[in-house]
């Protein structure tokens, strides 16, 4: 079992979900629609100085689906080079 967490700029959210739907994956997830903070891609604070915002999605899935998710995120990163897309993966038996 894998736990995948993706934090990305809101501008790619629709494209990501479209890619998941096309691949027929990520049927169950938790979405946090607005995530603020500072990372390597710069501040995302949702204010007049730093207007951009991120979102976060957490997915629990099997190994095969995790690989498909990582492939899609890799493709999105090549297309949206400046948007900030991070994927974190944990493996565990207690999920």
C-alpha cells in the first residue's frame, strides 16, 4: 500500500484530474483545495503580494496505481515547468 501526497499550483489541478480520469485511476482521495506556504517554487500565499495558491491531494493506493500516478505527475512537470508540482510517496503496511 502506498500513500501519495501531491502539492501543486492550483493552475494545474484540472489538468491533473483530467489525466487521472483518462487513465481511470485515483477514484478515492482527499483534496485540500487551498494550501498556502513557501517552497522551492516560491511563495504561494493567496494575497495581493503573492497571489498564487496551491492545493494538496492525498491518495492511498496500490503499487501499480502509484506508478501510474507518478508517470502522470512526471508528464505534468515537463509541461508545466514553472508551476511547482511536488509528489511525496510513503510505503506502509498500516494504511
